[in-house]
C-alpha cells in the first residue's frame, strides 16, 4: 500500500519542520511561527529562547518577565549578549542581572560588555547561579573591582573564554585566583587591567589550552621578555602597551577614591549574608590551598 504524500505543511514530519523553521531569518519571524499553533510552538520556542535577541530595553524587560513566569522557558536560554542592544549600558544593572541569572540557570555564554551599571555584587550573582557558564565578557564594566572578580574562580574548569578588557580596578589578587582554578581557559583578554608578569606566567602554566591572550595597555607589565620566552608556540599574545598616564580610562581613579564608590559597594557584605553556607566567604572561598586543590 503506497503512502500518501503530505498535502499541507502540517503533514510534514517534525524533523523536516524543524529544518524549515531553523531557516527563519530573525526572531520576529520566529516569534510569529511560535504563535501559529501548538505544534509549531513546541518547535520554534526553544529556537527563540536559546539565543534571544533584544532590539530595545523594553524587549529585554519582556524577555525577563517571560523567563520568570515559566521555569521551562528559562531553562531553554543558553546565550545572552547585550552588546548590540541600544542603551544596554543604561538599563542593565545588578537587579536585572540577578533576575536573569536566577531565571536562566543554564546560560553558557554571557556578554555584558559596556554594562557600566553592574557592580561587584552583580558578578557575585552570576557566579552563584550560572554553574554552566563557559564564556563570560565583562569588558568596560568599569565599576567592577578586584574584589568583585574573585567569584569567577567558582566556574573552575568550565570556563573557556574570559573577557575583562578596560577594568582598571582589577589587579593580580583576583586574577591569580582565577588562573589557579580556571585551567581550561582558551581565550583571555586582560587589556587595560593592572595585571603583572607573575600572574601572566601563572596563567600560561595553569592553562595549557590557552591560545589567545590580550595584555595590551597593561602598564603594570614592566617587561614582556620573560613572558614571550616561556609562552607556548600556539599561544598568541597581543602586547601593545601604554605608559602610565596614557590610558584614557585612568581618569576613573577619581571615582574609585570617592564617597560615591564606597556607597556603591556598601551592599557587598549584605549580599554575602544571603549565602548562609558560606560558599563565597573569604575564609573558605579565597584560601590559596583550596585554590590549588581545584587546579
């Protein structure tokens, strides 16, 4: 008995429908497909939320409401990037970052470049909730300090890409902790931080899979001679340098020495109190011996 060929698109097998819907050109069209019927919704919705796009701040707010309303939808989200969203530096703050991290625990890629309303406690929120994160970009999130960087080591060997460009208040203390534990790093951008030679050498030693390292504009790097001698052949190092006083972001030093900055980080201790188990306490989390064990 011969099989009747499909007469409408609804008669197509799921695998063929998925292939067709994957070719839709943008998220607006994908959203319309998801609202067509229950069958199409089941196919289009995961594609819509896996890598969402945000045209405006209002779009992002609507997205947050959707993932908070449905755990199933929130669990679909894997990649979030705001760099192309207009005025993301104005609307993305610690509160919205906390909401995002709680509602979407399966995020593997998070790009927050230029989100200057994010402070140290925002980094703690993402470290506490995004256990599957492999790619993190915090470039030009200039209010994040060295203290705020410490929780990143919680990602351990999961972390593959770390972008920390133009963070003038990030020093060796946190970066050394990260280097000791995040041993699977492949791409690291530390340009415009205050990293020094010792931390770079440790990072190269602990992360044998590292293939790209940007240390441009790091004027605490007195000499790259030893680094270049010891670097693996496969490692590409970007090394353009600036003398002290030449970097335009150094003007931010006035902010970090001001009462405004102190007020911004007053919530730091309060945030730690939410973690009664002490998983991020200074006594437990930042001990060098424990860091060595995790490497």
